[in-house]
C-alpha cells in the first residue's frame, strides 16, 4: 500500500478496543474506530471490517457486552461496553504489553557489536 | 481459559443463530455507514456524495460478512451441514435410485452387523462368566488322539488336591440326556433335564444363586440331605418366579430333594456346555468310589491361578496324570488336554465364523461397487450441472466433498435400516433353540456392533463417493458446457471405471457362489450320508420304570409287556428298546476278543448300546451276517452280542466273527459274550464321523442302563401316531412321565444344524451378491446402449440386422462376465482351499460347484443384458440419427 500509516498487528487491536471502551465508556463501532484514529493522529488506520471481526471475537469471549441503542444524533447503533471480565483482561494485557514493549525498546536500541 | 470456553460455546451457538447474527451485522454496518456519512456531510459534502464516500470507505461488505461468519462460527461444520442438506435434496429428487441404494446398503450393513454380533458373541467377547479368561477345560485324549473323552471322578478328586496351576477344578456329569428325570407333583408328572455337578462347579464359574445358596459340603458329597439347584428358566416356567422357592421339595425319579437355590438368568448352562439344550435342575455329583465306577463321565473345568497359563497347566496336568496312572493302574487312562474354556466352547466354529465374516465383507464390497457404479452413472448425467458449477467458481474440493456428502447421507440412511435388520436378525438367531451352536442366546446388537456399523457406513460412504468425485478434475468447463449439451459419450476413463466395477462385482459374486455352493453340497452330502439306520418314520419315547427289586424276570416281563402294547398299536410296523439314541451322546467300554492281550490302557474301546429284539427293525439297521437278537436272549441263556462291521474287522481282521467270543461288559466282568450277528456301522457320534467299534447287548442280559427308549417304526404321521401310541401304552403311563414323542429325524436335523446354519447364511449372501451383480451388469449394459444409440442407428441404417446389434450387445456383456470369471475362478479356488475344514463329501475344487457357478453367472449376465440388447435392436435409425430422443 502506498500509505505509510501502519497496519495494526492482530491482537493489538483487541487491546486498543478494550482500552478505548475502558477510557470512554460504552461506544458504537464507528465511534471506536474514530477514537482510535484520533488518538493515533492519523499514524494508523483502522480497517472497519477488521474492527467488526475483533468486536465479535471480544463479544464471544465475554469481555464485551453489546446493546442496541440510539447515538447522539438519534441514529440506531450497537453500543459496546467493557464487562468485569474484560476489565480484568485489560489489566493483565496492559501489564503484559508494557513488559513486551520494554523488551522491544531495549532490543531495538542495542548497538551493533563489532567482533574483537 | 474461561474466555476460550465462552468463545467455543458462542461459536457453536452461532451455528444455529447464523441468520440473526447476519442481520445484526448488516444493521450494524448500515448504522456505521450512516454515521460516517453524516460526519462527512458535516465537513461540507453533499448528502448523496457523503453516503457514496462512506460506502467506498467501507470496502467489501460481502467479504466482511464471510469473514464474520468464519470468525464467529465453525465454518467447516457449516459447510458440511450445507453439503448434507444439498445431498438430501438431490437424493429426494431421485427417489428410485435413493430407494434402491438405501435398500441395498441397509441389507449389506444389516448383514454385516448381524455377522459381527455373532462373531462378537462367539469369538471376541469373553464368555459371560466372572473373569472368564482364567477358565479352562480339561479334556482326556483318547488313544487315537482325535476323540476327546471325559475324566473319571477319582482322577478329578486327585487333580483337585494336587494341582498348583489351577486354583480349583470342578466337573459336571456329561452324559445326561434331555428330559432324563421324572418329576412327580400333585399336578401330575413331567420330565426335566438335569445335569449333576460337583459341589464347587458354580462357585468356580463365579455363578452365585440369586435366591438361596449353593450346595453345602455334606450335600455336595452326597452325605447330607438331597439338595438341588434349579435354573432361572425352570423357576420361571414351573414356579412362576415364586419367591418362597427355597426349601420347597421336588420329587425327582421318586426321591424327594430340597430346592436350595436358583441360578441367575444370565447363566445358561446349555449355551456353554450343551448347545441347543435347556437344563432345568442341577443335583450334586459327589466324587467318590461309587461315582468313579461310572467311568470317564465328567466334563472338567478349572480356574487357573493368576500366575498360571494354559501351557503351564497342560505341562503340570501331564506330569500329574502320569503319576496318577502309575499309582492307580485300575483306573481309566488320563491323557489331559487343557484348553481355554472359550476355545472349548466355540473354538471349533472359528473357521465357519471367519468365513461368514469374510463373506459379509465381500457382500459389502459388492454393495459398494454397485452403488459406486450407479453414482458414476448419475454423475455422468449431471455433468452439465457440475460444469456450470465449476464455471461459476466452485472449487474441486467442494465438489468432491459434495459428492462424498451424498453417499454419506445414503450410507447413514442405510445404516439405520441395517440396524433394524440386525436387531431383527439377531433376535431370530437367539431364538434358534434347536441349533446345536453355543452362546447363541448371547448374540445381540451391542455398542461394539453399533461402532462397527457406523464405521462400515462411513467407509462405504467415502468409497462410494470417491469414484464420482474423482471424475471432477476431468471437467473442464468449456468442453463440458459445449458438448454436455448433446448426449455425447462420457470419457473413456469413466467407462473403464464402470466396467472395472462390474468385473469386480462378478469376481466377488464368483467367490461367494463357490463358497456357498461348496457348503450347500457339503450339507447335502452330510444329509445323504449312510447313517446306518433309517431316521425317517422312526420315533422314540422315553421310559423310566422304577424296579422294586433286581429280579431279572420282572424286567423281562416289563419289556415284553411294553413291546406287546407298542406292537399292537395301529400303524406300528416294528418296535424295540434301546438305552441310547444315535447322535445324542455315547459311552464306551474297553473290549477284548478271546485270546487277545493288550497293554493296559491300550484296549480297544467299544461303544455300548443296550437293546432289545425288534430294535434293529425299528431303527432300520441292516443285518450283515448271522442272526438278530431275539426275545429269548434273556438272562439265564447264553450271553450274546451283536457287533458292527468295524468291530468285527478290527478285532478279528479277515476272519468270520460269528461264534467268536468278546469280553464286552468291561474288563472287570467275568463273562464273555458270543457274537451272533454283525450289523452295519451307525454314525452314532456325528453325521460326519464314521462309526467306532459298536456292540449291541441284549437288554434282558444286563442291568447296565438307566431308563430306556421305546423306538417304533411307523408310516403314520406323528400327529396320528402319538395319541394312538399313548393310548395303547396307557397302562405304563406313569413310567413315561410327560415325555414327548421324539422323531429321530429331528435328532439328525439337530446334528446337522451348525452346518445348515452356515450354509443358509452364506447361501443368502451369495444370492444377494448375485442379484446385485446382475443389477450392476444390467445398469452398465443399459447405460452403454443408451450412449451408443447413434452408433447402433448408423449400423442399422447401413444394413445391420437387429440380430447383429443384439449379438453385439450380448457379446460385450459376455466379455464383462468372462473378465469377471477370469479373476473370480482363481480367487474362488483359493478361498475354497481355505475353507477345507468346513467341507464334507466334496473336494475344495469340486467341479460340479465350479461348473454350476460359471453357468449361473453366465446365465445371469445374459439375462441382465437381454432387455438392453432388445432395445438396441429395435432402435429406429431415422430418429436416433436426427438426435431426437
């Protein structure tokens, strides 16, 4: 793709969705996509299709719950909310992410070793 | 972990709620696009431009739906369900084919399941006894090494005490005859079948009375009060399952005994030790010097110690037997032969069962070949549908699974039908009381059978589906769409495949026909064997008189009276007495011609029959030399004996036996008998084995018999004879008890029943196979004719006569048949060699059977080809050439 915005790694999107709902409260799918792109400041694009696949997966794992409601501008929309299990999973995954990203940072900053 | 579980459950749930989930997704996507469009509108786009842009951004709604389904559900299951649904729809459209396929598959699978249940009960499942693997049978080899006798009481007692490999040994009296004991009660007399057993017999087998108890030490040793155990069957039939049965008195042959216990319904003595018989009462058989005198009379079983094997037991028994023979030279010889009990009970049926199993497997192969062929034909007629689907992008794998799904649906239906067939058939088998086959009552459709049925159905489904499925790659859309429109010929490959399947069917039918033919011919030879007596028109009635004293004159008078009354009956042509009926068991004594000396333990064994004058005529026994027994061969006169030809030949080879002397009443007896006549050999043990040395002792010159049978010869049917005989014998009714008139033909039938059973089953399979093969031939030939209409049209137009066309079709068919025979005859020849053990009176390469099979198959092929051949010859060239049909 002639686009320098990053594609999202599988699994990372899960974490983003969970964190977004944790921070913002119940939201519909479009809102979640919008929010992630705003936070990313256009450095990343969310494929809407992938987002809905991610949502159904999280729903089936009972980390999210979904209800039909009306949006701010009186449109029918499906709202997703974090469940207690989802919140616990988010905490665990956040800690995990911090650990992994720390390791990644250190690895990527390693200087080149020249053989003596 | 719980999340994964939730997900799994949700995915399975999604299989059923797919439609709702699709709707939800559609709504959600619509609302997403709506929201996006509104946002775009706010940036200044026109409403319809905003909507279009929003739709563009959300690329691939259809792909999303597919992906959504894959993520939320179990895609492969959904595919399978869709395939199965389509298969059911397709099959429903083709009702004729479906009915035929279901029927054929149902019969094939039903046969398989039935034979498997039989094999399972007789060969695979352990005997229905506690820890049956540790049970063994201890026989006693005869001098000839072939026959296996029973064991003497004192030998058993000593073996019990000395064996280290057996935890215990027990025995039952092996020589009781059906309806051997008279029961007297207030409601009259009846007869029951008894088998005396040693005290530890049931405990050793692990059979516990369900009511009451087993024998006490004193009862078992014959020192205590008389006690008996009764079978569950008898408890039900005679006492209506009366709970107060224990302690009740039963009068057996005039002597009161106490019923101390009832055996469980699960224990069927007959099915283990005396196939085809039902035993009612079990008295104890004490092991002492008195019972020892009966001779080799015990069937002996043992329970091996946990660390002992059959081989170790065999080795130990041989050592013990040698020592016992040395220590007790006066006893009978003991040449122990240890076998596991399962082998003793059903081991002799192994060949027959294996053959049946193989036969049913071959039947299934034919069924599969037949249905595969039909599927190929259907696939050919559906090539256009397939071509369209390929053109529309259906993947090969999907078309392949589709083809297999269809045959799996067929086989599933067939399996259900087969289950029904198997349930009915096994039920029928368990009710074959008169068949002399062990364990039949335990034949049933169980989980193992269900498993085999399901596995066979799946294998068959795949096998049938694979043939048309393999045709799929040859479908290139352009070609098929173009020439599929007209009835052009299918690929050479498909035709070749179909011919191969038919040839295979004929080959298999060949093998089955030969196997069945050989068995039927063996059955026939066994039925027409010279028995030495005439079973037709001979009937027997059992008498158990009680003699108040040992006065020989009283017995003689009794016999005279019995015979007089019998002979006076209307329609009775001859009447005589015997202590033993042919094919019902036998007993033997060591014999010795005067002046002949043998090493102890190597005396010839003579089979004893105690008979009266008139018996020879009543049985239709041929007199070869000398004279028959008469009324005057009674106690005070000279002891005489009739011998059979084998005895005469063996004891006095090349000499005239008449007038010679034979020590026939056991070596211990003081006197010798003078041979007065020679009679024909009687097949007394089995139809298939020749007679041993037989001797007929006058009933008025011995006391060595229990009850006796009155045998009468009459051309009257049993229904007329029985009441007449009963009426004239009324004065002796008390001694007959409730005994039934026994037709000797039935004894022969019973003896032949295992052979009949196998021949019947295999014959059924062969007929089924032949039918299927003929249908297969018909289908291929008819299809070939329909494909070659134009060719035949041209031939006819160019002047070929209808006869030419007909001959052409018939010769093509014959070519198939000949190819089938070319494989089938050698295969059948091999199989016939393997079943040599089952044959009697025919050689494995029996020319009649092989010729018959070839004739039958040839005729079948011609009959199957006749209708299509006629059709071909009646084609109208003008219509076929125009391609209008």
